[in-house]
């Protein structure tokens, strides 16, 4: 029992002692927070030009003064409320300085302290920054202490500029000589006092270029057929800038005032590279710069949003597949076809000499395709004004809109190559007027598009006035018939599309480009047979864009000759994925 009582008393003594100890600690601050902090210099480790304000913020009412020291050496001045806790100070020694600010109460007891390590310099390079891309010949800005009266600028060991006067910001600004050697260089900035003695030097490694992009921004993204503006800041004796998108020439400018501006629509989707090449007046290449950008296709996210289509020449030729337009529309819908181009006229004629009548006036035909969710477009083979009446050809567009077709394509080929520009333009002026009349009369809306279709390799047919026609149309549809262009072209569907795009752009096309391919059979001069395959057709459609299309719907027969599209060619059309995304 006694041991038990003694054992019970010991813990009671310990708890009393522990309670007192905890109470004593509770009265102490958990952290020794500083009541003095540096406002200037604000950033520890940064460079400061000699001769600057040193100021502190005091947060304790007990602090009546702050004393400063640098590397253990006290300042002669102290900070207090009377000088707003600020003094101006010039160091006698440059380099890394370790500052200490200590706050004292009225009795002279130090109660709080703070530190900051800075680099004190006589000159500080404001621009260019270290490791920056530097546009050749652009000004450099240098902040300097009052002791500095002159600043020299050197590229490696060669002097390229000097300044003895300060600008309105108190900085020395040097516009250096143009550098013949670009690439990685080291700029050296040397500060001198009134006695001509060098009192400081700063080195700034840079990468010198003759031009930098002002537009577009690095990593910019565009939608296919957007118009992209390219501009560069060019230094020195740059007289001309050429632009390339990947390997395709985009344009050239000699207009320095506009920052060598050009504008081009982007016609190839994917990850792209824009190159700018700067030349002097003699044509010598001075510098090249590049940036990456991306191009996406509109309306294709999630699949099935394309407007891929097929072309119909004469309905009777597809009789083995369908005997009515309703039957054909249902077949095309089951495949996933979104659009059909139906021939409605040859020049001004909708009825041929052999008695065949195109469905220009038959509203039931476009209605049959609309009922299946397929866009019915009209197309006509057209002639320049010296061969056929422009107004008469324009009337076919008006009548097509009246019958219910939702767009119109004008097929212009050999006859346009030798016609004058005026005779070519007159036809499209008539189309444009007819479309506006159809809109005014309520047969069409502004969504009714007018396209032209012509040769794929248009540069070999430069008589077709693409640049003059371009203002009157909403798009171009090159006949990119790779089956006729040899084995290498057949194997590179995407490359051929890009090549045709560039040809059209070079001839002045600014509107969207939508490609047509052919599934006709072709025999070359050696008798070798060339035919489209399902994988190549799929590639073509995806790279040809959201309005790519196929010439022509297969015939009823099983012909084996040149340009035949036998009934078996339906396997090509049913073999591709019509809901795939355009690239």
C-alpha cells in the first residue's frame, strides 16, 4: 500500500512541473520574424548600377533606427523615419556585396535584422539580354553609374559602336555597325570614366541574325485557307526577303516600311515551317530564320464532317447501279457521300445535238439528293466570251439555282488557254451577276458558292487567267489526276496535292483549293496500265481537303480501254472511309 501511494505521488509532481514549462514556452514567439526588410535593392542576387537608393520597410513600432553594413563594414549613415528609411549610397568597391540591415530600439538594443546579397556594377546591359536572339544592327541600351562618361561596344574583340551621351532615361544607347559575321557572338560593353580609365566591363553572349519574325508568332495555329501575314524585322543592308512554307515559295517583298510584308493563304494542313531568307541588293543571301506553325482543317473534328463528293457526267451511264436519281442518291448516302456534282449544261446548252438533255430544269433531280442529305451541285463545261455568250452561260447558273442546286462549278479547259483575259473574265462576271440575281429573286442565298475547275498542273496551262478569275469565284478545284502523271506521282498523292496548291498560288489564286481526283483507267506510252487503288484514293481524299471529290461515277459497262471507268470501279468508292477526317 505504501509503495502504491508513493508511486501515485510521483506523477502528480511531474505534471505540475511540465505544465509550468509548457506555459512558459507558450509565452514565447514561435518564429523570430524580421521586422526589417529591404525595399531597395529588392532582388537578392541581382545587378545594381552603383549609386542607388537603399531603403527598408520597418514593421515594429519599437524600432527607431536601422543601421547598414556591407561585408561587415558599417555605413556612416543610418535609416530612420526622418529620412523615410531611405538613403542614397555609392559603393567604393564593386562586385558582390553582402548587405545587412539591423533595427534598434530606443535603448540601442538590436531587435531585428535582415540580409541581401547583390552585385554592384558601374554598367549594366539593359538590352540585349544574355543568350538572346539579336537582330543585326539594332540599338543596345546600357545603364551606367555617374562615374561612367563613355561606353564602348565590342563584338568579340572588334569595336562596333560607342556612346558618350545619355538618353532621356539616363542610359547610353549604341546603334552598332552592321555585323558581317552572324551567329553566336559575344558583345562586350566597357565603361570609362572622365579620365579615360576603364572602370567596368560586362559580357553578353547573343545569337546574331539579320532578321527576326514580327508575324506570325512562334507556334501560331491557323485553319486551312486562312490568310497568313508574314513580316520580319530586318537589319542592316537587307533589301529583299523571300518566304517559304516548308519547301514551297510563298512570296517576296522589298518593302522595308511594311516589315517586308506578304500575305498568303495556307493550303496544306499539318505541322509547317515558315522560312524567311534575307538578301542584299546584289542578291547575296545574308541570313535565314524560321518558325514553326500548325494548320488545321475546319469542321472535321470528330469525323464525318467533310463534304467529300462524286461527279456525275450523264445519268444513263450509271444505269447498272441505279435507274432513278432516287436510287442513286440512296446508294451514295449508304456509302457516306456528302455531295454530288451533276452536269447541267455545255456552254449555253442543256440539250445536246444527239438529243441528250441535262437536268438543268428538272427540280426533281436536286430534290432527290437533298432528301438523302446529299448536297446537289450543278456543273457546266464553259467557253470564253469569244466562243459562247457570257450572259447565256450565266443564265445556266441562275436556272440551276432556281431548280434547287446549292452550288455551281464552271469547268474551264483548253478553250480558255488561248483566250484573252478579258474574254475569260467576262464569263465569270456573268456568273457572278447571275448568282446575285438568283439571290435577289429568292432562289439562292449567300451560301450558294461558285467554283472553277481546271487543269491540275496549271503552270503548264498558264494561259488560263487564274489571277483574273480568282476575284469572282469562291474556290478552285484543280483536276489533280495523278493516274495520268506517272508512277511516282501516283505513289505520292499528298505531295502532288501540295505541288498543285503551290502552282495555283503562284498564278494568283487566293481562294480555297479543293482537289478532284480521277478513277479513270490510263495506259501510258509504253502500254502500262495505271489505275487508282483504294489506299491511294483514301490518301488523296484525306489530303485533298474537306471538299475533295472523285471524277467520275462508274459506268454500266466493263470497258477495258483508255479513260474507261468500268462498273467494277464501284469497289474503289465503297472501299474508302467517307467519314474520315481531312488532314
